[in-house]
């Protein structure tokens, strides 16, 4: 997120959670976008209600931060970060629509 859009994005996420009765935000990214996904996940975990579960799924994300940062991420997103090193190694050779449906369902704990 960029400083000029962060307020609008946070407001939109909060509004969507409220109007749809949701309690889970899942952020997905690839490569450098995976790094941004991790940082956004930490941001949302700090800004949203503690009743909202923030989950992060990244593919091929480069290493981010040092041990102190890793410990901070662990505290903020405890057990809600999934990092896949290779989509091909995980057998995810499926149409994109199915993959995103699967990720949404898997990450938020339901298939509806």
C-alpha cells in the first residue's frame, strides 16, 4: 500500500468486513508482491479489530527482515502465514479460477 491510498484501502476493508459480516481477511501475493503481502498483513493485523483474522499467503517471496522482524510477524500473525516456495512443487497446476477459489476457501476455513 502506498501512503496516499492506505486510508482509502483500510476504510474499504473495514466497510466490507462490516457490511458483509466477515471476520477474515486473506492477502495473497507472488514474488516481490509476496513481500508486500506480508507487510500489508502486519499492517491490517495492527489496524483491524482483534476479532478479525488476517491471513497471508505468499508464493516465492524473498526473505524479509531480520530475526527481530520475524519474531514481530510471528506475534502479529501467529500461525496465519503460508509461504509456498514453488507452485509447481505443490501440484497447483490448475486453472487460475480454481486456485483462487481454493485459496479463499482454505484461508478462511470454508468452502462456501
